[in-house]
């Protein structure tokens, strides 16, 4: 008898069209990856990073006609992992006349002191400042030829265009309170419309009219698919259960006021928690996480100063697909995450304060930031729980799960015991991918 | 005992406390009024003041250990300590810090994420104060603790 390898039948993949159902786990797997990548980035605005608050303009600093080469100096806006090169159209024409595939490799610029491009005759020399200047050296003959060919006047700046490092595709960029959003699609709505007025108001609460100052940047590697983090962030329900730090100090419970605000498209949300009305919370009695003997030795971690005319102590704003704006007590942070592999995600934390902080307030923010970040008392669990989920669902590829807490809709609610924002994320993701 | 040996002994004792999981004794290496910050070489270079862990009192370090033991959930961790031979400077020699940091970056340049609740790495750099009562004073006043992420 000859043993033959058995060919496994491909499992039927389906996803019932109910909002309260999480997708089957195969949507996290590699099988659907090509679909995501071909459909997703084209019609979506992704967060790129903070605009550099700088007075330095994109300028043509010197233009040496006498030398054998011409140095064009641009400012490379540091927008996350995909730095964009702002150039004038006529300069772009010249560059494209020299070579139509000018590629500015942002990550290389940051790591290499010099990045020569001998074939194209220009050199990228990043400096050490936050924004990167790119002196591009082009042979004078090439410039002259290009000008003759393209018939463009050299010294007439018109508008600012962008060459990104993917090549000639245009990245449409807009800013909102200093945050940079970008998209490759002409169909993406304006960012204000995409976010919706209710969520936009929460942006303005923290960022509106304030000059911010970055006080720290850290990258955390998550051992899970990006969508597991994307649904963790807007989930208003898990904090009191997973993050035992607050529960241990009887500081945060679901009966405390607050609830999610969800944008009309479902993809953007705000989760808020109001300040407790009593100092010692009795409702934790009997919960496993409560230890009566456990008290903070340094209570300055909880020393909150209300900076806004409301009682909101924790505010998590999420913008589909990859942005989180956080204000926890007096700590403020931007998070954005980038898929690096099917089961690997980079989560970037950008801590910030206001430029006009008093030294006392800045110290307070630094202390409160212990609650967030890769080693945060509260956010630490979010870094590992996605990996727990990946391991847990490994054997249930074709199964679905129910996220039915707080009904089946994606509307704003007045309680934190709801999964409305999680359903909102999945419903928008589903509409975009067509799965 | 020479200053060099005393600082080296202090560094060794500090690392041994962590290696043997006597974390409750770890805050005793610091003064009541101290600064313990875990940051990256990149943040240090840019002058960013925040840390992955930021504690400006011994009590905050004790809270870290208590949270690690009782409240937080995390993947199982194992620690690796890197302790260099101390360089003893004179008063005002703090300008040497960046050099020590770049040395540290070269020593542990890795893409490993900071996912541990506590990370303990000492560059082994100390400045000799004008009047030093005990070795723990030096530590709390001058420890440069940093890892690169």
C-alpha cells in the first residue's frame, strides 16, 4: 500500500454580515493580505506624524551657477516612516528630467551619514537636525539640458508639490492641529469630514490653539496584527478589566461617568472617563484585583490638575486606521502604528506637552507618562495582549466571535460598558476592504 | 578602598540585586530624592526629557516594583545586565555623559523593543562629589541609565 499525501480541502471562508460579529480569524492571516494591500491604502488617509514646528521654509538656499554642480537644498518634512520631499514643480520637472525615478529613502537618510547616488549624479546629505535638509547635487550640464528640454523657468517658485519615496505617485497631505494626514486617493474626504464634528471637538480640546512641544518618542514592537491593536485602542470596556493598575488603587471603574463617542462612519471614536465623584471607591469589594493593603507610596502619580473646563480625566481619541490621541490625567501622547508583517506591528509613541508649560506642569506630565508608553502602568498590558490573542485564536481559523456588548450598533453611548467603537472599527474596515 | 573599587562594587551589588530578583531591595540603591529615567540614545540626543520609565523619587521606584509584582500583566521577561568599568571624574565632569551614552548605544545596538516593565542597564559612570558620605550618594546623584530602542 502506498501512502499518498492528503490534500486538504480549502475551508469555506465566510463572514456573516452582522455588525456585532467579529471577523473570522482568517482575516488576520496572510491569505487575505494581498486584498488588504491592494484596496486599503488607495482610499484611506493614514496618519504620518507630527508636522515639525519650525520656522525654516522649503527654500532654494543657494544656486551656484559657477561651479560644476548645483546644490539644491530642500527641507524634508519628517512625516513618520515615509518622509516627503517638498519641492517646487519646476524643480521636480528638472529632477524628473534627470531621472524619473528619484527615490528619497527616508529611513536611509536617517541612518546613513551620506547616501550617494552616483548613477544619477546627486547626493543626499542629511544633517543632524530634526527636519532633514537635502542638498541635491546635479551636474550643471544636466540642469541646462533639462531646462532646454522642459522649457521651465528656473527661478519661479509656483506651488509646493511632493515627491514621496514611492516614486511619482502624489501623496495628498493635509494637517489638523499640527498632525499630518496623507492619502494616495483623490476620493478621500477632507479630514474634518472623515473624523466628524463630535470627535473633532475632542481633538480641539487637547490640541486646538496650543503650541505643542515633543518631549519623547519611543517605538514599541507589538507581536500581533495591527487590527488587534486598532480595536484595542477605542475599546472603552477593557480598561477596568485588563489594566489592573487602576483597579488595584480603586481609581477607575465602569460605573464612573463617561462613554464612547463614535463618528458617523464608525472609524473614529472618543473614549472618555470622568473624574470620580468619591475619593475611595467601595464598588471594587470582592474583585480579584483589589488588594486593600496596596497603596501608592508616591501619590504624585495621581496629582491631576484639570486643564480644561470639564471633568474628563482620560480621553482616548482614535482615528481610523492608525491614530490615537491620548490624554491621561496630565500626560499627553500621540500613538500611531504601522503594520510591519502580518503578525508584527510597530507602535510609535510621541509624548508631548504644551510649549508654555510651567516647569512644575512639565514635571507632572513626565511623572504621569509612567501610566502610558511601552512600560506604562496602564498601557503595558496592551503591548502583550495582542500576542495572547494571536496565540489563543491560532486553532480557530474559521470561527467568528461576538462583540455584542451594548447592542449591535455603532452609535455613541453614555456608558463605557459597550463595544460600539470596536464594531465601528470593523464595520468601516469591512466597507473599505469589501470583505 | 579606592573610589574606583567602591563604585565598581556598588554597580556589581546593584546588578546582583536584580539578577537574584530581590527587586524590593533595589530602590534602596537610590536616595529619597533621585532621578531614574530609562530613555533612548536618540531621545537623549534630541534633548527630550521624557522616559519610558521616569521616577523622581525613591517612592516611585518602590511603586514600580509593587506594580510589577501585583498589578501588571506582561510576557515573561529575562534581564541581561551590562555594567561597564566605572570612569571616575572630578566635579563638573558630567559633560562626559553623552560619550558614555554613545558607548552604550554601540554596545547594545539592537532592534529589541522595550517591552520590559523595568530595564536595568548601567553605563558604569560616576562623578566623585566634593564630599561623599557613602557610595549610594554617588549612585543616586550620577547614575546614567539608558537603553536604546
